[in-house]
C-alpha cells in the first residue's frame, strides 16, 4: 500500500485520544453547564472565554485548513464578537494565542527583536536539469553505501521561510530565516495567518516542544488584488508575491498583515524526538496536528518516480493558488539524513530542482521614468520587441534605483527578460559578453523629477524615489483629480482621464475643487453636439455633491487611505470636522486603522495646501457628514438587548438598527446587565443556557415588533 497525503495511512488511536481528520475535540456542553451553575459570574465568563476560544480554533481549522466549515460565517462572527466583548471585559485573561489575536493589533510595533535560531536554517543546493537530479541521487546512493532509500518529493514554495516553535501545544515564537543563524521575531504578525494553528487541540500526539518550518506566502489572488489597489492609488507595485509576502510579514502593523491574507505551508518538523524516522510520516503527523501540509507531497522509490513528479508539477503548478519555483527532494529517513550530513551551507540529503522560468534576450533601447499619482517614480525599460510566454514584450519594469545600479546597465545592452511571477516582465540580467564596444549611455536613476524638475526624495526604508512636489507636479495633480472622479470615489463617470488631461492642458482646472467652478460655456464649443455633452458633464459634477461622506473622504486621496479604511473612519467619526480634529490615538482606535494610516491622515490635515483644497470642496457643497440616524421612538431607552438566532421579518442588521433608533443598546453577549434577548429561531444553545442561568428573559420577534409599535 502506498500512501500520500491524499491517502494517509491509518493512525494508531490510543484510548481517549481519538485522532480524526478533524482533530479538534468538541467540548461537552453538559459538563460546562454543570460547572457554570455553581460558579460566580466572573468565573463563568472565564469559562465561556475558554470554551469560545477552543470552539473558534476548531472552526478556524475547519474553514482554513480543511476547507470544510461547519457553521455559517455569520455564526462564526457572532462567536468571535462574543469572545471579543468578553475579553475586553477581562483583560486579566489575555492570551496571545486567542483567536481574536488573528485580527492583529498594534501591540509590539516598533522593530522586531532579532533572536538566534535553535537549529540553523540552512539553504538548499540548486539544480536545473535532470542530470543534476541524477547526480544527486547517485551521491546519496554512494553516501549510504548501498542501503535502499526513499526520496520525499515536495513543491518548492516561493515565499519566505519561517520557523515556528510550539510548547505545550501553544505557538510561542515565529522567526524569519534572517541570516540562517539569527532571524526576526515576527510572532505577532504570524499569529494573523489563519492556516497557522495558534493552539493545537488537546489530545494530539505532538511532542511537548517542537519546531516546525515552512513557507509564508501571499496567494496569487491576494497579490493581484493588492497590486491593483496599489496601482489605483499610484503606489509602486510589488514585483512578485514573494516580495509582497516579505513586505507584509515585516510590516509593523499587524492589522495590515491580517488584512493582506497571508498563507503558510509547512514542510519540516524538528524535535528532540520526532514522531517517526520518516520525514514523510512526520509531515502526515503535522497535518493531523492541524498544520497545512501540501497535498503535492509524495514518497518516491526511484529516479523515474522523481522525474514523474517533476514533470507533472512543472505544468500542474500553474493552477495552484500560491507561487512555486521548483521541487525539493529530501532523503526520507532521518537516520539516513544524519548519516549523509551537510556541507558548510546546505544538507547533503536534500536538493532543490528549479523550474525553468520563461526568459528572453533582447536589446535595451532606453530607460524612461514615469511619475505616478503619488509622485512615485518608476523606471521603465524600452526594449526591442521580443516574444515571451506567448506575448510580445516591449517594456519591462526596472523597479527602483537599487536594481538599476546592481545591473550596471548601459543603453544598447542585451538584457534578459523574465515574467516575474508570470505577470509583469522584468529585466533579470545583462548579457555583458555582447555589450557593444562602443557602449551606450550608462543608465542612472534620475535625480530630479522628469515632469516638474523637483529634486527627488527617498523615504527611509522605501526602495522608491518620490517627487515631493505634490501640489504642482502635473502627473500628481492630474492623477489626484483622476482618483477624485473615479467610480469608487465621486463617480463622475462622464469625465475620464483624457478629458481631465484636456482640462489641465487648457488651464481650466488645477485641482478637484476647480471642477465645481466649470460652467457649460467653458467646455462646450460652438457645435450643438459638444454642448450636449458639456451639459451632461456639468450635471454629473453637480450630482456628485450628493455622494456620501465616506466616499468623499476616500476621494481626497489621502495616502494609504483606501476605500475600506475611509468608510471605517467615516462610520466611526461621522463628520469631516471630527476626522480633521482626530488625534493619532483616536484614529488608531478605529477598527482596521493602523499607525501608518493614522499618521498619514494627521500629516494630510497638517498640510495647509491640503486643508485649503478641502475647504474649497466643502464650500462647493460636498457631503461632509454621514446622515444622522433618525430616532423612531423611545420604547427601548435604557435597555441593553442581545440579538440571537435567525429572523423572519427583518435581517439582524435591521434589528440592530431598530434597537438603536428606538433608544436601546445592542450588545454582543449576555450578562446580568442584559435587559432581554431578542430571540429568533435556532438560538445558539450556549446563549440560551446563559440567559436561563442569569434569568435574562427572551423576547420573540413578534413581541419585539409589538413593543416598538411596528
Ligand atoms: S526544506 C534543510 N522544503 O527553499 C532543508 N524548503 O533554499 C530546509 N523552500 O529556505 C528547507 N519549499 O524557504 C524545504 N518544501 C520545501 C520548501 C523549502 C520552499 C524554501 C525555504 C528554504 C529554501 C531553500
């Protein structure tokens, strides 16, 4: 019988530690209840916190690792809200591994401590063809003196490696590879990665202390979404998912990390005593403990089988959700690994086979520098057209000044172009041999803005150069107005980028506020056709005055303030005046707003030129506040109400609103202070029990509607 990860071998099951594909044990409700009756409220809340935590860990695992959720997203959110509320009430019960920590916090911002690795993190020797693989196989055979051996074949994930330490089933530390001996302790960020278990379920047969290594990745979908957001904001794009994952994992804002949606695959278990002598078996065990181990893992017994694995994944990898750049081959037996030992840099028992990236050679004609909406300057290579992975490529990104200088480029050089992460073509090397004797001009990064002549600046920790002249540099001005009118912002769809360029060229506008001064006669010619479209444009600009405040806030184009952030801020602070006056702390306290966004808003409103523009927009009549919630009655004044279950007449959101609009308060969890529970169908058993224990009355949907006179 051959096993692979689709078809795992039967697990030894000892009494009382049932290990199934779903290793999270369900807590006994009856046991819970019996204890609760005798406990004081604080104690019962502590228990509730513990049971919510283990329940949520189990649901996370079912959802993210098994892809088999057992409850609806809404039910999950409810449990999470309840836990958050209880944890806020009980700071003494703080647990860094609570499921609530997945959303990230700003705690621990300000640099990562560097810590030594318990065991060095080695790199792997690379091979690029079958002969090299064969040579590796022969070396192993020789090194083992004719013993038989198996090779575990795995995918080589193209992210960044991470070492996780678990003690007593708890994640205690996560460290990047660093220089192999020391790495950055990025534990708070890693806690936000949902496929990494924070606590292993009780009953798993994991060593009491172990290390597990793997790769942190940003899935393609997330990467593409992130880059299109960045493009829309005029920010520099990430070249590939690896850079994006690395930038994300090293971010000081764990909330941002949580939003980006990193993923992780684990591929190496290390302990004083591993569960098995077989690396492959250890991976299976790790999967049973709740880790995400790739299905593309196979135990092979011959060179032929290894070639088959390589050939299969060379194409099949294209449909994987994450980036891979090769295959890793590992001698399966740990004893044999030890026997083979290592060279100074890498083990003799493992090797990486790298897939061939599609690459082409062509001539570099010139390099131009593009200035984006935020002033970021991107160098672009203009090349002789060349066919690459099915498309003709003429231009490639050179990313930044560091990359240009490391390539030592001259115009007229022959360069190698690859599709980075199979998306954006980039120059990866120079064919120095064929550099013409009469060399072209050396390519240097510009010192001044090619559009307005300002001296470029480079912010600390950033690779990009920026033109600081945000108030007068033409592409930045145009870009800001283009952002202002875009669909998610003011949605003035009868205007497009070309029209905006035209208005700039004719001196009709210099900023967004000027749009509101445009009269039909300014933009209509003498012929009737243009006058019609002019009327349409002026009407659309006028109509944009009704666009809600959250989108106005987004339209301002404050750096790092995307649509979601803008609407979080608007919902929380309600008016422009309050956003303007908000302190750093107030901004940061808003759900989803980290230090970077908070600081950017502070900086924006500290700039007089920005506030002058905002004042002129206000004067033009744009929305500066979200509508007040209008009161419908006072029947619920002084009442705290918990909603539970499903309803017939209105949605839960509508009930929340009805409670507030009748003077009541909506709360996520039942306590002594709860006035009553608005109970729909299928109310959760935990809530029901709690209401009964505390003597909190239940009210049906119909009774509630009668109470508020509906
Ligand atoms: S095992 C001693 N397995 O490749 C062996 N590494 O150059 C340690 N990588 O730094 C590594 N997928 O970041 C291993 N299935 C896999 C891998 C993998 C990707 C990365 C890892 C490591 C680099 C080795």
